[in-house]
C-alpha cells in the first residue's frame, strides 16, 4: 500500500510465469500432487489459495472504502470463452470457492461472454470484464452490466455492493497497428512519413473514445434510477499499459488516461516509473477530438479497426488459454 496500490489482478499468464520462475510454489505443489494427479486441479488449488491470500491482504482497503476498492481478480478458464453457459457455471463456482467479498471474477468480453456478464451481475457477483479491445464490444459490455443490475433490482435484490470493471486493453492495439503501418510505409515510400506519424497513437485514441462512451452511458434517467438504488458505475480499467516499444515513453499508456473512476493495472516497473516521473492530472478527457481524427486517419490509411480488435480478442483468449495449459502440464 505504500505505492497506493488499491487492488490486484491475475491471469493465466501471470500465474504461469510465477509458477515456472519461482520456487515459492514447490511445497504446495508437492502437497497437492499427493492428493490428485489432475494438473488442472493442482493449478486451481494454487491459484485459489493465492487469490484468497491476496484478498485477505486487500480486505482492509475494501472495508475502508466501503467496497469501492481493494479487489482481487481471478479469471474464468479462458478455454470457456466461447461458451456462455460454461462461463456462468465456472464463474459461480469460483465465486463460491474463493469465498471473499472482495473477489472479482474475470470474464472475457467475447460475444458469448456478454450474456454471461449480464447473468452474473444479476446474480450479484463482482465481475472484471476482460479482453475488451473494440468500442462496439465495450458498448455491449456496459449494456450487459446495466441490464444485469436492472434484472436484479426488479427481483427486489440489493445492487448497492455490486462492483464491476471493464478492462479495456491498450498497448496491444499499437503493437498490431504499428506493424501494419510499417508495412504500408515500406510499400508506399512517398507516404511513409504520414504512416510513421500515426504510430503509437491508435491505442490511446481508442481508449479516450472508450472513456467518452463511458461518460455518456453512465448518465441520464436510466442510470440515475439505478444510482438512486445504490448502483455504482462499471469503472473503466486500462489493461496492458506497459510500453512494449522501447522507443516510446514508459508512461505512454498511463499519463494520457487519468480521470474520474478510472483504474490502471500496471506491472511493477510501470508503477515505479509513475511514482518517479508521472503527472497526476485529469487527462483522459483531453484531446478527444484529436483521438477521433487519429482513428479517421488510420481508416483512411486502410487500417480496419474492427479487424484489428477481432484479431486481438482471438489472440488474447488463445494466449491466456495457452498459459493455462502450460500451468497444467
């Protein structure tokens, strides 16, 4: 907490790296292996114990902030990302197994995930919606969240302690689009400078427009009726915010995206950089018109954002699934 950390996230890749590169799990691995030879069961035993311990560490933050902060996230198995019913069942099972009020269950924002999110919010389970890349899918995520709250309220159930974040992935957008711009520059030397000038711009522009969408959705009579019953907004969470290109500023995906209700998940090196030279200011609402112009310029260059975000979603699900299987072998 000395660095102002108010929550913890996890995913299969984080667990895979921790288990593979540390001796900290050896005793627990031996203990679990003595009870079962099923690798997934062993992995889940390690993961749930870690999440419970982290939730207990963060519990004072959760209590002090009346459940606004202090959450720890655990992901539904990514190989269920395209199965709505299985996602719902798995999220319910993990929620019961961890048994901590400050748990958020992570559900991928695939097309199959949207109805699962709606149902799980109606169940009263805190949900971290992960792997959001596109503005259109983000709109569906927010609508599912609100519908879930409305369903729960209509059933006479409380909605004042339900928390959710929408994890909008940032840097991976630039990784994909920068590669496309490099190819365009090589193919069209006369326009190379124009393409190069667009590099490193798409991800922040996409996120700024997502925040503008957030502000619009959580306003007006429909939302105010839920807020009057104690509902809390689904907070935008910026994920994948470490800089992948060493030529870019280390806080490229942090400094421009600060604003009310936002959450930023950072690896330790990015958090250290923020403490060293970050600037705390409301920036996410600045230069929104320029963000729209950036995406328009990319479209003019032939970059199809729907194709980019669809590819990134598929890639993200596969990456996490591969990590899960790596943990389980």
